[in-house]
């Protein structure tokens, strides 16, 4: 995703198979970068990294959530912020992928989205 985060943070959503089932990479300024797994509506932080620096509201950032071979990696401008193992779903990789604004009053302007399987 190439986006400008104007307020709050951003969530990169993967494997969403319903309202309570997904893997989310969260980047919120002032908070540790993290990968969260939603399972049956319960959120579980599976790994966290360094505190996220503020986003430039004018210049777009390149943000990636890569899931490959049971491992999730969250990147900002090509730099890995956090990586950890995630369960592989029965039946293989499936579900929706997307972007979410994270936090009260959050605003995200998306320039481009690329999804590859």
C-alpha cells in the first residue's frame, strides 16, 4: 500500500474471512508496530516491534504486510519493523485483504494498493 496517513494510524488487513477473523499489521504513531490475529472475534497480539514514528502527512509511505510460509512481516518504506510466525489456515491462504484507518479520527489517503498471492 502506498498511502498518506493524515491522522491516526493504518491497519493492513489480510486473510479476513469474516468480521472476527483476520491478520492485521498495525502502524500507529507513538505505539509499537504489531501484528494482531483476530480469531472468533478475539484479538491476540502475536508480535510487536519498535514504536512507530510519526508519518509525514504530505509524503506517501510504502507499507507492506507480507505473509509467506507461515510468517508475517510488517514493513515501512522497505524496512522490516516486525516479523513473526502466524498460523496457516486450513485450506490455504484465502480471505480478503485491505486497509483500515486505526484510531479515533484517523484518516488515510490511499494512493495505490497491490495484492499478490
